C-alpha cells in the first residue's frame, strides 16, 4: 500500500499552491518518485509545475519562462566559463541539432526546472565545490542534471564514470581488449593500469572487470554483465 501523503500547507511555502500532484517520477529515466505541485508564478501570475522541495528550499522561485527572462537580463555573465557550462548541458538535453544530443536528451536525460535559471545554477555550483579546473558530472549517468545527482569532478573521475566506450575498443565492453584469440581485462587507476587476466570470452573478461570495480568500491562505470 502506498504511503499516504500529508496535505501541503500553503503557509509553509513561499509561493501559492494551486494543486498537489502527489508523487511522480521527474523524468522517464528516474528511479525515485518526488512530490510535485502546481504553483503560481509571482512574476507573471501563470501556473507552473515544480518539485515541492525545490520551491520550499527556495531553488524554484518562478516559472520556466520568467526564469529565462530574468537570467538573460540580470546576471551579465554570458561570457563566463560557468555560464558556458550551463548553456552546454541545456543544449545537449534539448537541442536535437547538437552532436551529442542522442547521448543525453535523446535517451531521456533532462535538466531540472530550477536550473532553467542560470543564477540558481550558479548559486548551487559555488556552494558545491565549483572550480575552474573541474567539470560538471552526473553521479548516475542514467539520471538527469539535478542538484542531487551532479557534482564537480576532474577529467580522470569523469573518464571513469562515463557510459561511453572509446571507438578504439572493438569488444563493446569497458576495460576489455582482444589479445590473440583471448580477451584481457584491465582497470585504469590514476596513471596505472591493472591487468586482471586473460579470458576465453569477452563476456568473462567484462564480468571480471565489473567484479573488480564493485569489490573495490571504485567509481568506474560497469558493464552490467552477469554470468
């Protein structure tokens, strides 16, 4: 039986509540439901839908249209690195003409509503470890760009966490390469590569790779192979 929700109290929220929508999945790829409601935008008076916690926490303060208008006219940071990162992540999730759209928006990766406003994104970034030598990374590559799923990491960490497989790898599995008529499994850590052994099939090698990653608590993306 689904747990009953307590009714929302208008006095507890900075915006007027129109309707409680209950628990929903934020996107088609989300694994966890979150509570949503319809609120009134204080800028234009129109209704908009948002996660309840985002409104209560002050991260969502206006509708998407007004967020974009305010962001464009007030921050004056269109040439900053952080603004470029914000534009880039939104483009690859929404613009079908961007080269890497298929790996993001094309497979259901979205950007949370509160990050429609650059200032909201900037405030989160500066409070969560942003530095000029780091890039934004999603901890779970199957989930979207949200404060709970994003972090700032170096290139090495991103490379370990990527779901993509390099074009030079002909086996289709991470950390698995042909050697003669067998397959070798190896895991890269820092500047070193650890050879895990030779295997008769690429699936066995991929399983060895996954086992090493999981048993050692590494951040590497696994192949998802079971034998």
